[in-house]
């Protein structure tokens, strides 16, 4: 098994909170990881209809079977259980008693905030980081095409077989669970259109016209994709530095392998010549930095910045007192154009430094405090950005 960066964080949360919730997309490795960490705890899977029915019909009796706690997998399927769980946790002095996992962020968060607020440590577990995969031999296009789901690395499954089945299962099961969408064919077309907008400003009116629904429906459907960890919106930074700034978010996917499948890409060679290669590379880097935040149980502090004249920073890490600007370039050869955005930002904000993350293999420290870093060196020992 690939060792996960979130393992120590989950152990720390279990020592501090009475329960721990590990949430993320299906197949991101949640169950494997928590069962490894909490080997001595009993395991309950609420995807099992018999188990789920027992928990719904007799929640007190069900929980009484686990006086020492348990791993409760896909707990969003039994929301009624959380109120009864609250009493057990309040009466217990033991930390790390129940470990809750789920693939539906909205349903799980809603129930936790209503019943278990202050009692649960929370961690989002996304698919593997580039550092966890630790593959320096594959090309950029191979990394993008294969994506980061653990099953593709533990079992050597062909991505062209795995992703279509993942998409089909997701649409047929999870979408129906979150929201009663009747026209699943139209919804699948909507997801594919979203994949065609990676790295672009989100224009819901344009999407509505192409899909053939109203903007309210588009907003609701994007919410479904966000809550089930398919895509996310990267927000523009709110500080304008006396400039008029873009206020629309950008659209990115939590996994580039999934996005590639939705774009109809059949192999990694196609990405080399694909017009979306730069956007997919940018997506891969941004989500990798987001994973690093989440693996430490930290909140999302990533933004982009663009003014109304076209000056832009691909990624801003807002650490409160300082902001780290990052430019992302898929090319393997460093050119002067790579530095334009950072130099403009440094002049505007009267700061120094920043990062250029690119497709090459040489780390460079420039005299203006800008670091040029290969993409597969991000957050390796000594090269931490966050």
C-alpha cells in the first residue's frame, strides 16, 4: 500500500477529538487508510442494505453493539444515526471512538454540523499527491492521463477501462443520492462540458445555453459535482490593489485522469498535442497543492488573481500575513515570458519572490527571489511550498 501523507494527521485528530470524519471522493483510499490506522476497531459499511436498514430502524440498538466505537463507512447513508451518536460521544471520555467516512461532503457536513459540532475532527482525503505517487519516470502527459486514484497504482488497471466505469457508477448512484436528477444523459453531457472549461472563468449563462437548462439548474448541478468531489471552483482573490479585478471563479477538477476521460482522450500521447494540455497541467498542480493542505487538515487558502486588463497570477497562496504567487507552465524550457506575471505582481504589491512550477527537471533560484521548480519536486523534502 502507498503510504498516505494524511496518516499522521488522522492519528493526531483521533487523539484530540471524540470522533474523526474522513471525507473524500469514492475510491480515494478513505476506507483503506482508516482501516489500516484503526486496525482494532470494528468496521461497518452502510452500503450494505441489511446493515443500513438495521441502523435506520433501531439506531440505539445498532450503536449498542459498538461500546468501544467503530469505523462507520459511507455514514451519509444513515443521517438519522448522528443524533444518537451525539449522546454516546457526550457520555464518553474516550477520544477517537468513532471514525466516520463518507463520499458526500454536503450530506455528511450537514449532519455533523447539526449533531456533532465540536466533537469531530474533520479531514478531506483526495486521491494521491504527486509526492505519494513518487514517479519521476513518467512524462507530464502520462501523469495527467492516468490521474491519481489509488486503484490505478495498486492494481495496475488501465485508465481507459477504469474511468468510464467510475463515471457511470458515480452518475447512476451518487447523483441520484444527492439530488433527484431525472435526465441523467443531459447531466453527463453537462459534466463533459465542464471538463471543456478547465482553467476558464465560470460562465453559468454560457453553460446553460449549451446544456439547454436555466442558470439556476446549472448552479445546482455544479453544487452536486462539488459536494461529491468531482470539481471545485477556485475563487479570485478579494484584494484588488487599486485595480479592477475579475470576480468570477475558475473551474477545476479534483482529478485530471477523470477530466481526461470526460474530454474523450484515449491515451497519454493525445495529451501531448491536445489544446487543453496547459489547462490540464495547471489543474494537476493546483489540486496537488490543495491535497497537501487537506492532508494536514487545513482549509483551502488557494486563489487566483486577474485584473481587468489581463494581468494574472495562476495561483495565490494566502497565508494571512503573506501571499505566495505561483505561475504554472507546462513547457520544459524556461523562457522570459514565464516571469512576466510574477514580476508584475512583485512590482504591484512591492514584494519579492514567488514560484514558477514548470514541466522541466531543473530547480533554479533566481536573484529576484523567484524559485523555478519542476512539477514533480513539489513538496518533496526541502522543497515545501505550503
